[in-house]
C-alpha cells in the first residue's frame, strides 16, 4: 500500500490554526522567481526612475492599443523598453541584486541606441536587409548580444544558448552531415535577416508580445491591485463551505478564477497554496498529494480562458485566426481538465478520510458577492468585448478601463493614484520575461525560415515514424516535452510550432489541432522535472518531497497529458476543439465530449485507486482499460493496426460496459475482498 492510499496521520484538531511558515513562503517565492525572474528591489532615485520607465511603457502600449502605431515602430519601441527595464531590474548575477550599477545602465543605453539607429534609418534601413552596410552589421551584432544577455538575466542561460546553437546551425550549414546540411549563411546575411527584417527578432513573436501579451499583463496587474485575487480566493472559500471535500474544491475553483487572468502557473500555485494548504492539512490531505493538487491547479492557469498563457496569443497569430477562436477551442479541454481534477478531489476526500474544516470569514457569501461581485464583470470583460466584435487588443484595453472604473465602487478597492501607478508599473514589469523570450525566440524562428529547417525536421520525424500518425504524434509530443524542460513554455511553443507542427499537418492533421497539441505539451513542462517549478513551489509550501509531489501532480494532470492525442489521432477529436469534424455535425462534438468525459472519469478513478472504495488490482486494470477504450478508441485501433497490420474498428460501448461493471461490482461489495487479484 502506497502512502497515497492511506489517510494522513496526526491531523491537527479542528480548533488548531495551521499556517504556512515564512521559510516555506520564501522557498516558494524562489520558484516564482525562477519562472518570472529575480528582480532588483530598488528604492530612491533608481526605484523612481525604473517605475517611471515602466509606467511610460504601459502608457505607450495602452495608446498603441487604441491608436494606430506603425508596425515597425511598435515592435522596435516595445523591444527597446523591454531591454532597458531588463538591464535595470535584473542583475548581472545574484550577488549584485538590489542596486543599479554602471554595467546595468550602459547596456540599457546601448539597447536604446541600437533601436534608435534602426528607426532613424527608416525605409532605407529595411531595404538593406539583403546587403547590409558595415555599420548595420556592427549595430546588429551589438543588438543581438544585448538581447541574449537580457534574456539570460530574465529567463536563465538555456534560451540564449539555444539561440546561439541555431545561429551556429545557420552559419555552419555546409559542414553538417545530411540531412541537416544547407547552403550556409555568412554574418552579414544572418544579421540582416534577424535584425533588419520583420522575420527574425522583430517577427511574429515580438508582434504578439507588443500587441497582446503586455496588454494582458497590464490587465492582470489592474485586477490584482483592485483586490480581485483576494476576492476570488475568499469567494471560493465561502462558496465551498466547511465540508470535508471543501478544501480540495476550493483549490480547483480558486485556481480557475485566479489562473484565468494571471496565466502564470507558479504564481497561481503559490498564491493559492499559502491560503489553501492549511485547509488541506486540517482536512487530512497527505502533504505530497496536497502539493500535487496545488500544482495541478496552477497548471490550469495556463490552460484556462481568457488568457491561457502567452503561447495562446501566438497560436492566434501563427494560424491567422482571432484570439476569440483560440478561447473557443480551449473551452472543452479546460472543462474536461477541471472536471477530472474535481473528481479526483472528491475521491481524495474519501480516500484520506477528510475532516470538516472550520472557516473564519468576515462576510457571508451573499455579503461578499454584493460588495465585491463586480470583480466578475472585470474578469469576463475581455470576452464580452470580443463578442461585441472588438479586436483582442481593443478588448483587453477596454477591459482594463472597465476594471479601473469598477474599482471605485468600493473605497478599499479603488485604484487611487498610488495603486494606479503600481498597477501600471507591475503590468510592464510582469511582461518582461515573456517579451525577452519572444524576442530571443525570434532568432530561432528567423533561422528556421532562412534555412528551411522546419520542412527538413518534419520529413525526418515522419521518416522515423514510418508514416504512422500515431508514432509521429508520439515523437512530436516527446520533442515538445523535452524542449519544454529546457526553455519557458512560450519559447517551447514557438520553437516547436515552426519545426514540429509541419510533421503533423503533412499527415492530414488540421493546423489548429496540431498547434493546440503542441501548446498543451509545451505547458506540461510546468510539472515535469527537472524544471517542475509548480510542484517544487507547492512542495516548499507543504513541506513534502518535491519529486513525490511532482509524481502526484502528474496524476492530477492526467487529462492534460491524454486529451491532446484525441485532437490529432481520432478523426472526431477536433470536436473537442469545438470544430465540426469532416462530414460530421454538432452531434459528433457532443458525442466525442461525452465519450472523453466518461473515459477521463474512469482513468481518474484508476489513478486515485478509488471508486466507491479502494480498488483491487483487477478493478484498477479494468478501469484503465475502460478509460482507454472511451478516450482513445482510434488510438487503440492504430496500435492494433501497427501490431497486426490490419485496420480494426469498433465502437466505444465496451468501454462503457467495463467501467459501469466495476462501479456496480463495488456497489455490491462495499468492503474490499480479502484476496485481490
């Protein structure tokens, strides 16, 4: 019997007050910094100057969202602000924290000078992309070096190293073995493509960063400063009450409400964990299971509308579709994710013999909703404006104004000048990590488009897979997952979207399904060691073992691992993205959703080793089989076809009958048989 199957021991009495220690909070904050960067905490003239620059950056982007700013000016100015703030806020090394030094100021000034050189050159500058002048090359090299250093400061060394490897690939093409060889490009051609054109650093990724990502971080900062985060947690606590399963339900609901506007997995895990873990401990949850649940809730922040993390904006841009369409495609997978999480929580409450949890809230649910319910309007404003036909950037602009206006409904939430300045500064500072990642990923994208690496890579993957869609999807998932272990989610998606997505689309997978598949597997790096920041942060809060907590988080995030395969392997799977399958109807969407839901419920029961009681080994195996038959009928058909070389098809009825049979058997045998198979 594993530790996960036994109730927690030494559960605190109901009247005990359990809190998260300051040391645990400090450790958890370190993981937030590992994802979002460890910024300087500046005061005096330096703090004032940085705040002023950040506020100016926010005002510029709010203006650009409402007015028309030429594309090149917007992208270049966005990168200039990003580099200056990155050098001032992120130290050269940890021992230089909390002070601005000359080696922070000079790179910032150089960054502004390189951007000013590009903007001053105008059309003459852009026309020289194929044959840049000597000064163009020198300035471009300085800019690329500054960008790599800024990215190293904000995200760590791996992403810059990846970019350097791609630069080396572009220059050393003739010396590489087949099939990786290509004509090769000299420094002048490479700098011209990466620095001067809008297909390199200042390409699609930076455009998305400048027009959407930063606007959403500003919007999230306004929500935070107006007290929306605290309200969502308190609302979840009040709604769920003090029942045994309330602690787990609170984590699920609050992670959805908080994660939607934040889009940050680690930050959501820490914010909820500091409040919810004492409840989970009092209820009787085992430490590692509690940490895994908190991390899974944090992961939901990157999967949940209306933000879905920075990579979702890139999906819209790569596919040339509206952001609202991306949100629509995420609705069913998000509902399936949280439904599965909720079912596992319900089973946990029974598995651990959870206790009632007494809550001490200042207001009832009704009072809280009457006073602060306007935060829900702020949360939904983005989608509402998009439904009225506004663009994504205008929608988030108006949603930010709506949040600002509604904050004055209560004096304690009002965004008075001091809080308003903090919100505007935090909005720009919060975007730096994603902005430098997008700019650095532009180097990768530029090299891929210049050398044709995407087509080469897809051909290699398909060849290794023998033309099998199943194996191609498996290889693609593995590649995305491995890359995601090294670089942030946004960078992982960008890299794999240009080198791996063509392999799936060549085999007939719709482009939107291929990109959503890659997006979900890029997100899973959040809970995968050695960079499993969300589970490690949760373990710091709970005091559990980081790796056992990571394994628990894998169990809770089971749908996120499995559902994406339905998009690409099952012909009806696009129904989960609210797309009508070929030669199908809305009935097919309902059918595939119902089958997948039932399958995930069976797999959740197998993962938790509990239905109406603890499963026997045979019952657990049958539940796994039931879940796979329901979720992956096409996948299993493909596996059988690979083995026997024949096309075999069947309906999902066996999966339903097997799962139902296990439930009925446990209802007849409420006590586990003495001998298990």
